[in-house]
C-alpha cells in the first residue's frame, strides 16, 4: 500500500495550476489579433467559424474561442504552426531511427574506448556474455544499483537519452512513441555498450535516469531546435542555424543528415514553433567559509531562465507545448559547473476560464537537478 500512496501523492504534487487575469495583456491584443487572423485566413484551409472573428471593442484573447474547434486550426495565436507539417515530417519506418540509435552507440563507445580510455568501454563477446546473456531484464538480480558520479547519471545520461529520443522524434514519431526508443536505446547500451559496473552488472539507476531524463530533455531540445531551424534560409544564416541546432541536439542533426533534410530548402515553415523567452543573469558568487567572511570561494555565476509557449492560449495540448527551465552555472569552484537545473513540461492539460481569470490545469513532467558541496540530489517525476 505504501507504493500506492506514494504514486497518488506524486500525481497530486505534479498537478500544477497556472492562472492570469486578462487585463494584464490588453495593450498587446490588437496586434496579436491581426497577425493571428491573417495567418488563419491566408491558409489553404480556411476555418470560417463565427467564433474566430473578434468582437469590436472587446479586449479578449483571439484564442478565446470554442475549444472544440482548435484541432482544425493550422496556426496558433502568433501566426506560427500548431503542428509540424505532416507532409514534410512523415513517419519513417521503425528500423530507421533504430539503426540511427545503434550507429550513435557504436560511435559513442569508440570515443569512450579509444579517446577517453575508459575501462568500462572495453566490450566484446566476454562482456556481452555477462551483461546480455546472464543479466536478464532490469528488475532481475543480474542488475545492480551502482554509485556512478552524480553528474554522469543525471546530466550526461539524460543528454545521451535525448539523442535517442530525437532519433525517433525527428523521424515523425510523437512524444510517447519516442520515449520507447529512449528506453530501448538505453537498455541496448547497458547490455552492449558497457562491460558492466562494479560487479560486472548493468546499472538500474542509469537505465531509469537515461529514459526519464531523456524524455524531458529530448522533447525540450527538440522544441528548442525547431525555433532555431529555418529551412527557408540560405547561406551563412542557414549554416549558423544548423550549427546551433547541432549544439542543441546532435541526435536530431544526425537524423536530418541521414534523411537529407539538413540540405533541404523550403518556401514555408514546416515545424511547430512557440514563443520563446530566454534571460541571462551573470554575477559574482561568494561562498563564505563558516563564519569567516574573509575566507571562502569566489566564482562567476550565470543564471539562465527559459520559458517556451503560452500557457494561457486556449488550444488542444500536446506534451511540452509549454515548458520552463531554470539553470545555474558556476565557474571557478571545483570541477562542477552545473549546480542547479530544474524544469518541467506539460504532459496533459486544459485551459479553463472563470470570468476574467484564465487558468491552465494539467499534469507536468519534472526534472530537478541540484548539486551542492555538502550533498547532491536529483528527482525525476
């Protein structure tokens, strides 16, 4: 029963509530209405619904329409695509992202073995006999809970999982379908990419962190990459955008290279994009040594805040149509740079309105990474 109560408590805690009052945005509405309506009307499929026409002298959002009609719309209130163009992002056969994941893992193992010289990257038939043939499924006794470095398990592993995720996501699979590829890629790596942990057994915690963290980071990076990639551009701008997209998500860029989309040129936007806000706050960071002000550490701190999407736009919600990330980077104290990265994205939700109060209620997926000198912790839920 304890597990049952913990599950209910986790779901309750993850149910997040957002609210706003319309009058805060009154001055911005006329411009947004014009842009939104023009894009809807200029599309090939015109949605001639009375609810789409704004009422004169009213200061309501253009998205305050009958929400049952939102699935038929092509653009959001900002004039951008609500969904990736299905004709351009057709789903590839399942073997294509699967093969891409295998190629990524082979290349990663070669780098770990021949460049980084990690002992655990020495694999072959003997290690595969231990990990693949005798370990069994992750919940069997053949798997262990290891003591890997905190940053490795909760930053590098999710980033690797994000590459698996985007191999599928950029091949036309949705969020939930892509999550299966993350689990499969992580499971394959633990069996064949490493020779085992301290007891020559694959680690359960690495599989969990790679899968759940890869889902959060993968979809977030995919959405961020879509705001960067613009296949209508050419020349230096196109190269710069593709390079930045590679830094954001190497897995997606590799998939675009294999499919030929890395060199495509289109006349229309083909990826869903949402409003993106990023703020940077640099500063000096001083940590005293106990009660001694003159002693302690000095470092340069960079705070980054990112929010994607409008939580108050009435629309049908898909995973991560809205998400937020906050991170702190500390340069100058030890080898650890990232000491606080927290974020969450919507999985399911709905907009409701009560008078002038608009709200978004739903279930959110969280990833919290907190690393301090005295202790470390991470939470995935």
